C-alpha cells in the first residue's frame, strides 16, 4: 500500500509550479516516482532519481534516499543536498542520499543544461545490458522515437554500484549521450524535466522489448535516422 504523502504546501519538491516540464504537462518528484514504478521502469528498491535547481548562489539537488522504493516514495524519502558537492542539507531522520548520488552529481556537472537524472532498471533494456555484446547497440533505432527523442545511446562496462569508478565512467559517457547502459546493472538517462527522462526511458524500454522479442526485426535505415536527427537538432 502506498504511504500517505502530503501534497502541495511550500516544500520545493512538491509544489506543482516548481518542476515544469518542457511540454504542457507538469510533474512533481513524487508524481514522477510513482508513475515510473507503475510503468515497471524500476523494480522494488532499485533505481534512483535526482533533480537539480541551479542558482548563482547555492545550487541544490534533491535525490531519492538509499533503499527508497519509487512505488511508495513520500516526501521523507527525498534528501536535499548541495550541488555540486553533494553535502546533505536536509534529510528525514537518518535517511541517506542514494549511494549512487556521486554518479548523478558527476553527470549534472558535465550536462549542466539538463536538470534531471533517472537511473532505471526496466526488464528489456536491462536484458540487453546483461547481454552486452555491443551488437544490439546500433540496432535500437527500430522506432522513430529513438533517433528523435533519445539520440545515440552509450554503454559502459560493469563497475560496482555506488563506486567512484562507476560514477566517473558513466559521467564520461553521459557527456555525449542522454542514455547510457551499464553492463549487468541498468540504465541512466539525463533530461530537462521529469517528463523528459520518463519519455526517453520508456522509448528505450519499448525499443529493447522489440529487439528482445522480435523475429526478423528491421531497423530504420541510415537515411531514416539521419532525417530524424536533423529534426532532433532543430528542436
Ligand atoms: Zn544502480
């Protein structure tokens, strides 16, 4: 059963006007987390998410607490930290920020036009990440949404979750890609809003499902992809 959470009020991570998406729809941190869980983009306590607000004095990042379940996320499960150093500014009880906070910080330090990072572990995309031969990487463009909304996708080798090594390798890859697969682990996506990261993660999962299940799958042609990339770059 979902834990009761307060909606509205002055909390920076609950106000509906705080996290405006680029489109018509808006989502708060909690709305986004519950939707992500309902859509199966994370499993039990897997995954973590952060949202950064850049200020000339005192940028802040809000991140899921270690061990938090997206399906039951409540305001107490979000830890407020300084950005970019990640010092805890506010936490409920003895909650600690996700052990993968460093990965989020490193990514947003580099991708400072983005503000939201989601580490997800959806079934089909993670299947591909575990069968990491690299051969599927160039085949994810099976639907137009991949080149248009997601672009090219990066991959990194396995490192221990929460380690500096993982944070650094993922951030290096995320400098060039909005979505990075982590071998035998899951995926990370960076975007400009909660809606943006959810959309990219959902399209990656759909394309992965098509590749895993499909027989005789045809990818878009190089020309199809080039045409879509042209539109993507005009966005
Ligand atoms: Zn992880």
